[in-house]
């Protein structure tokens, strides 16, 4: 054959491939317009039940809030609940969107055609996560504005510190998503795992209540979950004036969890990829 | 560089057999429970999809891998394009080992698998090709030009900016083929490329495959359409139950049963009693019958060493049993007849 192959391997080619995955994922995402509804409606609807429950339990005169203030150091209970539910929603969305990204490709039939190319395979998972992260930032921004204007939440903390906490939390949140994506490819179905993780985060991480009310053994479990530190740190950064010292320990823990979960996610991905080459799982519906 | 574009030696692929799937379990019976708590687990029953395939495909040839569904064609292709690791055996594609040099193999291949499902329906034809061009590490300036060339060649120019979900099956298949050609790979693997296409689209695709051969590509083509394999291939490997059972040029394979003729009948009211009587006629082999549509019209094929001697007895059996002979032909053997001769069953069974 006379014509020369057009393939030119190298770092910049790998980066271009990663960027192509990001663009592909973003393009497909915005072609399903229902995300706009989710962007505005869910931040309001999801915490509403908890907020109204808290309002009811705090008493007509709000006397129950004193206990809340003594336990948490905060007066802003609506913001407290909103932050907790937002972090829970973030982890939940990552488990579904990132956790099922490869499985969705598999069901569509496009996973094999991606796998046939010489591109680094982890790039598909990484590339699928980036648009998802962008949409999460949009969700958080819209949520913040809705809480501030609709629920009159007083975000007395620091926006930049809050942003720093979220950025530090990204590796652990997405590392768990990568681990899920790898398991789902071979298990084909992981709804039960997603519900389990969501349930654990909901109960043990204090999304709508302070950890102090939990029994000792549950508080011990919560220390092993990165979401506990994310929720605590975002509340401190966004709702209080404690500043960096209030979140320093949480940031350290999140950095460690991030390294751990990214490593686990990457290791599981490689194991899945090797196993799939032996079993033919990539092409199976 | 080796004279062969693809060399496969004793390729074997086994999968764990799943109960109730109809896969033949060739090893021990179903696994027993492990003896609690440390007892040895019985080995899993395995299903052999590819059972020692040897392939040596020369540069610039079209090699057809012909066989019925479940013969092992797609599994063989998937091993060669690095989606599957062989259980044993070795293969080299464009000189690169499929296990140890998988990335180099992928750079050398353009592969068509699962046709229209291998592209994104929520992207346009152009967006699909630009995306895959990046995955194949084609520099963006070159990719833009290459994508336009292929859009033009595949006659997609008018619809290139529409979402693939609005395309016909034939158009989607053309996008999938364009995807396989993006990086100008020396070797193409085409798995059932005309499956699901209407006759006109299938014909155009076969013409394109012939053009690609003229341009110097080596093509490994799998199909269960014997006319397609016959028309396109320089050489054919007939595969059944995971083994290549015959290998040669189309004419060479047909010459294997040249001494036999194929008698083709169309009969109304065919039934087993007539079939049994005709099978007992000396020189008659491999009788196959297939009902045509809903009417009681049957196509009956058989191979005969001496059709002149056999025909009167055949007509006698048909006439005397309440059936009616509608049509009769004596034809040259086709590849399907070769397959029937080798395996005792039809390609479409």
C-alpha cells in the first residue's frame, strides 16, 4: 500500500484525544435539553422536605434552633441542610453519570469502537467526567443563587475557600465514580451498589443533621467517609467566618482520600480492562 | 517486514460456559460446590469459540472468512483487533504481536464491527469522523482534510451536518466504514459489512471494498453470505465450530466437489417420506430442503455423482407420492455446496 498512515502518536495526540472525548460528551449532553430543567428544579425540590421538617421540629417560636446552634455552631439551618443535600446530590450524580458512563457506551455499542483506537483507555473515563464536573459547578452555582434569593440563606463565609474545598474534594468523589464505572462494566448492573453508597452517605455523613447526635459507632464509621469531611468543610467555608483554620484538617483528609480513591479507581479500571480482554465483556450488552 | 499482513498460529479462545445458553460444554460436567470452607473448587466448564485457527493473509489480498453464525468468525476478528486476548496461540498484525504490541496493532488497523451501532447517533456524521480522527491521533489540520475527503467519497456531503440518528442504515454503515479508513490503515478488518443493508447498498459497499483492494489495502472480511465471499475474495477460509475446515481460492474450493453436480428442485408438498426415499438412491448425498415462504413450496438441493442416472428415480419418487415437481435445475457447485459437502449442514442453519 502506497499511502502513509496518518497516525502520529505522542503526548499531544493523547491530549487531543482526551479533549475530543470531553467535546463529544459535552456535545451529546447539551443535545438532551432536559438537563436545564434538572439544573433549576432539583436544587430546590430535593432539600425542601428536610428544610420544612427542620422548620416544623424547631417549633413555632423557633426555640428548637437553640439546640441546633449549640451543637453545630451555626444559626443558618437552611444553608446547613442545603449544603449537605448538595454534596449528597453531587456524589449521587457522579455515581450515576460517571459510574455508568462506560456501561452506557457498552449498551450503545460505541465502547468497542472507542477501544479499537490506540488512545489511552483511561482517557475515556477521564474525558467523560470533565463535562460532568462542569455541569456540577453550574448546578452548585445555580443552587447557591436559589438558596440565597429564594430561601434567604446567608452565605457569610468565603466563596474562594468554598471553591478550594470543592476542588480538593474532586479526586475522592470522582475516584469513587471511576471505581464504580469499572465494576459496572463487568457486573452489567450496579443499581444496588449505588443505592447502598447513597444510603451510607445519607445516614453516616450528616447531610441534614450534626454527627454529634449519632451513636459512637456511627460517628466512628463516618470518619472513614470522605463525604463527611466535604460536607463539614463546605459548611464551615460557606456559612461561617472561621476561615482557613476551620477547614485545614478537612482539606488534609480530603487530599489523602483523594489519592486513595483515585488510586483505587485507576487500579480497578486497569483490572476491569484486562479482564474484559479475556472475557470479551466490552462487546457484551 | 513479513510477507504476511496477518499471521495467526493455532489461535484458541475459550470462554466460561454459561448454563442454559446452549453453548456446548466440552470439559467436565457443571461445577460442583466448593467443599466448605477450604475445599478445592471444580474447574469451570469452558466453551471453545475458536479452536486452533491458522491464518496467513498476504499483503494486498482480500481474504474472506466464511461460516455460519456462531462459527467463530467474530471472535477471531476480535482477537486480531486486540479486543480479546487469545487463550493460546499467537498472531501478528502488520508485524506486531496482538498481545504484547496491542497499541501498534491498533494503529495499523481499520476495523468495522457492529456497523451502525459503532458510531454516535447524537453526533453528526462529520462530528463522528472528527472525533474518531482524534482518537486515532491524526493531527487536527490533517484530520479536517481527511474527514472532508471521506465524506465526499462516501457520498455523505449533503447530510454530513445532520445527526446520525436521522440517517438510513446504509448511510450509518458508510460513516462506520469512513471511520475505519480515517488513518489510512494498511489493513482493514470488516466484520459482516453488508449485514442489514438493502441489496443496492450492499452492492455499492462491495464495489467500495474492491476499490480499497486496488488501493493496496489488505482486507480480512467475515461474512455468512457465500455470494459475497465468492465475489470479493482472493482466498476464502471456511470456518465452522471454531476451526478453519477449508482454505483456498473460490474456484479451488468449488473444484473440490467438481465431480459432483448439484440438483436443485422446487417441489410442492415435500415431506419426509420422499426425502428418505431419495436419500437412499445411490450417488445422492447431502440432501437439504427448505420451505420458501408460507406456501407449501420447497427448495430441495442435493449433490449427485451422476445426475443422469439419479434423475429418473428422483422424479418417480416425487410423482408417486402426492407431490408436484415445479422446477428442476442441475447447477455448478457453489461455496454453499462446498460447505454442505464439508459439514453436512447448510451455511444458513
